[in-house]
C-alpha cells in the first residue's frame, strides 16, 4: 500500500510538472503574438449566432433527445428501426457530425445512431468535473441504448478517440450487449497506461494531455485566431463548411471546458498499472488506425490484440487521426468487410 501511494505521488508530481512546462511553452507563444500582432485582436473569436447550412439540413438523419443516466442526450438517427442497431461514439474535439459519412453509408443496412457525448454539442453539460469520469460516460451509452431500443439484446458499437477509450471500457463491462465493435485511433486505459510509461513515441505524442490539466488556459488557447485549431485539424476533411460546423459548435458558452474535463478528470487513468480485462471471449472486434496519426502510436494495435481476443487490427493508408472523416470511403469499406465476415 505504501509503495502504491509513493508511486501515485510521483506520478502526480511528474504530471503537473509537465503541465507547467507545456503551459509555459503555450504562454510564450501567446506572448509573442501579443507583441507581434496586437492589431489583429487574435484573442477575440467571431460571434456565431446561426449554425452553418450543413447543420441545419437533415441529410444525415433526424435529431432527437433521450433522457438517460440522469442527463438529456442529443443524438442523430437514420435507417429502419427493424434493422440491427449501430451506435457511433465520437472523440475530442468532435460531436455527432464527425460520423456524417458513416451515417449515410450504414443507414442503408442498419438503424444508425450518433450521439453527442455528455458535455458536447446539444447534449446536457453537467457542471461538476467529477461528472466526466469514464464510468459515467460508459453508463450514458448503456442507458441511451436501453432508452431508445428497449428489448434490443445486442448492438454494434463504433467509436473513435476518447469515444474509443470509453467504448473499450464498455465492452469489458457489458460484453453481453455488444454484437460486434469497431474502434478507431483510441487505446484502452490499460494499453494507454502501459504505453505512456514505456513508449517514448507515445509519451511525446501525448504532450497535450498534460497541458489540458491547466485551468482556463487550454480553452483560451483553442479559441485563439477564431478557433484556428479546427482549420488546422479539419482542412482536409470537407472544406470550409465542415470547419465552420466545428467552430460554431465549440464557440457556444463553455463548449470547450466540458470536453477538456474528460482529460482533467481522468488523468490518473494514464499512470500506474491496470489488470487485464476479465478472462472471457470477446465479440469480434476491429481496430482501425490512421497511418499518419499524430496523437496515438500504432503500438496500440498489437497491445490491444493481446488483451482482446477476436480483434483485427488494420492501418488506414494516408489517413490522419480523424480517420473516419479523412478517408471515409476506405474506412467504410474496411468496416463493411469486417461486418460481412463476422455475421
């Protein structure tokens, strides 16, 4: 027990020392901008009272709400309710719209549902940080499915980034509800812990996790130059309208704070050791990773295969971290190939 507390204390000190280091780097960059470009007022983002046209149309499905696990969850659904259910769980910094290509494609054969996770988009945003523990988001998914599809025994779970971190936890707790699952560019907590302590590559990639522990500064940084971060991330994912959709969504009051609270509340999950998943046979699974992912190492694939039997690992050529948006045709093909052979 003493060794455990010593290890946790060291992890705490190291984590917040890194937080201070990366925050100092960001503050220096902001200071340079204040000195060189004060006339641009780069710290004041544009007001966006009206959503862009792509969010006002109903090309991707119908917008609905469901009370689940004590909060009101917004989701977009399409397809025939009599067909198998497929649930999409997004990551950071995304919302239901990140699954637009998959909603169109798989609504032909599935009842598809893409939710806004708690704290995101039009889903309710609990104020307190502890509300963003991984167990709470896992329960959100279970309660949402139970609420919109009572009596449905199993469904297909598809998740990306933070959504995948949560979804790995979901399959270890509720494998009886999962028919098949597809994860993208996001490790389980156990694999993340292992890599953050043993892989220099993953440790360097994860600098932002430590930066996000700082209060207020990450939100201020992400809104600089009119949310330029979204142009940097999504410039190859559909053009200005797509970028504007993200800027509009995350420019709402506190729309960055609650998603960043996922990192603030769960940092301790990325230190120390976790036991392997309970010994059981898992449903067939597919793990996809973008070849050019800058945030998650491809080392996650083989490590996940050791913990989850029946897991296939594929790298998507030329794709970045936001693989389902960057290379949607290829991702959809890989998904269909996996679903066809695991019927």
